[in-house]
């Protein structure tokens, strides 16, 4: 018996190699371009069936965040909005020392 990385009931898009990563990249790019987009709007905009399935994966990776809910016009139901997570920028040690110059030194 050969194990497959998908179920026989999964759509063809889930069976293609590396498809998950490609769909995640498409989702992130669309969300970055349209902060506050719902899953339904994301599907409408990208024309990719099931792209909404990648959103929890991206959330677990810390790449996107849930926002408020609002009505998605396609169904008239509330859906969560999504936005790209802001990443903390790295800083130089000298910046850190300047920020905390008044704090006591621990040795």
C-alpha cells in the first residue's frame, strides 16, 4: 500500500506537489494587498477553490492575523477578516543600549 499525502476525496488542487506552499504564497500576497479581506473575498479575487483552507495554516505560522468579523456579500454571513502579521524588525545592539541606558546594569 502506497501512502499518499492526500485523501482520495481531496480536489485535484490538493494533490499537486508543492501546491500548498504556492497557495499560501498567493493568499499572503492577496491579503497584503487587501488588508481586512475575508476568506470569501479572497476566493472571489484569486478564483482559487479552497484557498480559504490555507488561512489557518498561515495563522499557525504567525504570518497572518485574524481581524474583526464583517458580512461577506457573497453569502450575507459574517466572516473573519485577515491581515498580514507585522514582523518585528531587527535592531542593532547599539540601538538597544541607547533605549535602555537608564536601566541598572546586571552583572
